[in-house]
C-alpha cells in the first residue's frame, strides 16, 4: 500500500512570516532567561551579604 502525502508548498510570504515568528519567540525566550539569571544573581548576592554579616557578628561575640 503506497501512501502519498500532499505537502502544500509554502509561499515566500509564509516562510518570511514563520521566520519572523521564530525570531520573536527566540528573543522572548532570551529575555525570560536573562530576567531569571538577573534575579538569581541578585538573590545570591543578597544571601552572601547576609551570610557575611552573620559570620562577622559571630566573630565579634
């Protein structure tokens, strides 16, 4: 049994639209990633400052 698949040829406009959509999605993903990385680093720095303050306090007493 031979099956054939009819693929609709994409037009140049459809290819451009798909390309633009992929570009927007990639930029959005990078923005989300950058935002998460910034939040992670800020939180890590905050925790580091708190730890150093606790250690300094413990040495002082």
